[in-house]
C-alpha cells in the first residue's frame, strides 16, 4: 500500500471490494479503476518520476478528468500532434484527426456522433501509400529490378505513384509509375535526365508491371549477348 492513497485493506475494500446483490449476483466495485491502477507500467513511471497522482485516484469521475488533462498536455508538448480537435468547449491535439468550424457537430444535428476530418486521407498520404504499394509489387521480382541499375537515392513519391532513376541497356533516365484511378490500371513514363518524356505506356495491368518496365528499360533482342560481353569485358586476365 506504500504507493497508493488508501491506508489499509479495509479502505481498499470500501473502494474496490466485492458487493452482493439481492438476486445472488455479485461484482467488484470500480473494476475499471482497479485494473487501471494495477498497471505495472503506471507504477514504474510513478516511481521513476516521483509523481504518484495517477495512483491516488479513487473514483471514475476523477480518472476521466485527469485523463482529459493529461491528453491535452501531451498534445501541447508534442510537435507530432499538429491538428486541433474541439469538443465540448475543450481543445485536444491529434496526429490524425481535427474538427472543422462546426467543432464536431454533425450537419444533421445528431448529438451522438462527431463530425471530424481524417488527415490520413489527404492526397499526400494517398500518394505515399500508392508509392509503397507499387514498390512492393516491383520487389516481388527483385533480380529483374536489380538489373535496371536503380539509384536508391533517386526514389521519390509522385502523384499516385513512384519515380526512380535507372541505367539500363535501352533507357538511362527516370522511370515514373503511377496509377490511373479512372481505369484502375498503371501508367509508365520514361523520362530523360532533363525530365523530358521519351516514352509513355498506359493501361498496364498489375501482373505485367515489372515485365513492361523491363522491356522498356533493359531487355533487348540480343540481351544475353550483351550481358556476356559486359561481364567478359570487365574480367581482368
């Protein structure tokens, strides 16, 4: 009991003891609160910081108030939570959500729901997710994409896609792969080092993406011969 507010077992029972009902049922009082203060990480943090205020909470209303206060304080201190959420005359901070000028009030007046903006659905995040998705497709045939001479430092996110620099037999420059949302198919653009489009492929299916890029960047009719000449030319005798 050294770290908690109650002085002895009797006081503990008065807050968290078993209570019996007339129909023979029984339950523990303040079960949620007890589970909260039993958290070992909470105790370790209290000992570390010498702040036991969270362990001294003895009822749910006080716990709610303290949690609201701590959430607001953590948001103010963190640059990773740039968005404001205004609810019930209170301001919170979030990494993902914010409220608009209606402060959470739904347009139909439904007080049981909250109107909010999800910033994960922004164009920037959609582009990033699509770039990751396309790269995951390319990596399924790693030996092929390694032959393109991709410069890892050139990889960047573009509108609904990804762009990277290659040094292939047929093309040296940039390759841009993007999703055409209307057709739900991919488009491949081959760009010169100056950014000029030298070749454009549209309506590329998912399972043909790697092959289509390989044919445009690397694969020649005498591909095997050129590979042999390249390696033989690099061998010191």
